[in-house]
C-alpha cells in the first residue's frame, strides 16, 4: 500500500459546491479538527491567479 508523503494543492479564485461536489481529499472520515492531518514544511507561492500550497504529512 502506497502512502502519501508530500501534498501539493492549488487553490483557484473560483468557488463551486453542492451536496455531491468533489472534495480535495475525498472521504477520509476526519470530521473534527483534533483528527485533522497536519502539514509540515509548508511552502506557499502564487502562480498567476492561483495559490500553490506544498507540505509534508507529519
């Protein structure tokens, strides 16, 4: 089984949503902040109008 070590997420200045809309990571069943996955070594950069966030799972 493969594990994720590094995460890269682009955030665009557009908002969509709905009950059946996809989420960034799918259903990890992490419903409380105390269960949230923490990123370390975070780097943030602007690319055109988007924002790239890179980090490593701890």
